[in-house]
C-alpha cells in the first residue's frame, strides 16, 4: 500500500482514463462523432449508458473518487497510527487517498499547513506551535498522537548506571547539580517544559540542573562515556542504551507531568471543514490505533503484532526487534487528544521569552477541533481508555 505516497496523483489520472475508456467502448460511436468526456458519475439505473446499449442491461458504476489528503510525518513511532492506516489500506477503505510527506521536524510542518502544502500536521505544546497560533495560523487539533498517560515509559529520565549504583539520581530531589541532556535547544523544548513541571512539584527548577543540549542519538554515547550524568531520553534510544547496560531508567515523563501531550494531529481549516473527509480520516486512524494497542496487549496473536511492528520499523528506519522491545507513546484508543500542557507550556515559554506575542484565550479555545472525533465516536463507539 505504500506506493500511494508516490503514485496517488498518477493513480487518480489512470482511474479517470479507465472510466473514460469504459464509457467509450460501451457502444460504437457514429462516424465523425466527437468523443464524449468521461462522466463524473455512472448513469442512473434504467437509462441507456451509451448509443447502442441494450435496454435494461446493468451498467457498471464508476468507482467513487477518493479524497486526496496530504499528511505530514516526522517518521517517528508517534506516527504509527498513520503508517498502519496507510499500509493496511484503512484510509482507502474510507475514501481517502493518503500521501505521506516527510518533514525533518514538527516545527517545519506548521508553515506548510499555513501555506496549504499539507492538510494535516503533528503539533505539540512547543514554541513553534504557540508562535504559529500567535501569528494567526489556523489550526484545528483533532486527534491524539500520544501522551504521557499513567504507566507510559516512552520517555524518561535515565541516569548513568555507575552513578545510579552509587546512590545518585534515584529521585528528582537528589539530581540537584547533575548534568542532564535534553534535545536542542534545551529549555526551548516540550521535554524541558514537562521536566520543569515535575521539578516544580518537588521545589526545584531547571536552574538546579546543568542542562546539556544533545540530540537523542548523541545521548547514547555521551552517557556511555560519562560526558553527561543523565538524560531525558525517548525511544528507541532508551532501549538501545538499556541494551548496552550503561543506564538505568528512573522517572518517566508520565510522572513528571501526567497526561502531558506528546503530539496532536491538527487539520488545516479547509480539511477540518470538509466534514465527511475529516471524519473518514479519523475513522481510519482510530481503527489503526486500536489494532496496534490490541496487538501490543497480546489480544491479536504474535503474527498480527509482528505485522504491525514491521510496518512501524519500515517507516521509522528501525529494526523490527527494536520496535518489539521498545515502549510506544501512550496512544488513546478513542483518538481523543489531551489538552493538558498547552496552557502550562505557553506560560513556561512566555516566561523564557520564546513566545514574544501573546495568544488570546479565544485563540486557544478555537484550536480544539475535538468535536469532529466526538462525532466519529458516536458512530463507531468508545472503548475503555485504561
């Protein structure tokens, strides 16, 4: 199914040509007659389809046109629902022709939706999203792409095993003065915002730590060679470091900031207002997420789990064994995004001077388009979220 990324436009052209040829060959045109354009819909029942057609003969209905949707992706495990829905044909079954468009980071997706280059983006409570809202970029947050729900271990504070064995870094309160790696640019990240919330609960601030901006891949060797004491690390890098035996995972982000949003799928205004297409997209996405959660919980058998993990591996560039072993984001089986953290991080980044222009309460209220997924859930039903 992955070829829809590259051939979707061509595929629609071929479909239109096939429809045209079918119409032309249903009867012999009169000499010199100008060929008719392919009909947008099949002829109504009981009417003749073309000159020479037998009265009352059944006429094949033309395939319904698919709605082309341009979907931004960062090619991470948070996009697992999108990848599964594309690869297993769930979008196509709902009348959606998906085109996955990779971006190096979520920060680069937002300008693309503002200029109409994509229909959906993955956003979070970060400066890029908040500054876009301040500039008036219209977004509608509709679906969940993972949150730090209770028990989720996708991201956590990890401590060098040598230090941990010496009794350091077991709790937040005994990390004072330790160096900690956070993805660049350090404080200006959602990880730092969540960490700040956890530190605040125990009477500490980020200034009590020595923050070292490092990418996730660079954290693994930095911890192994002692360049940093700890890190706020996400999968799959946490699993890789654990396999090496160089770290101990201590406090997960789900404890630092319970239910903190990892990411949200936001629709462009035009796509959000196209209610049939938007709901079709949501139905396919929720179907994929529920299948993944059931498979990981052992309810669908080893073969189904392996199939889905292979899809994730193929689209993230990871090996299937790593996908099998690592934690996944805390996906909501009903697709409903959590609103936790957006206002907290807004004030956090405002205080740091990273969101110069204010975002009004009305703008925050208009951000949420969860009424769409709620409509879908009245049709397909809810499932338990625990």
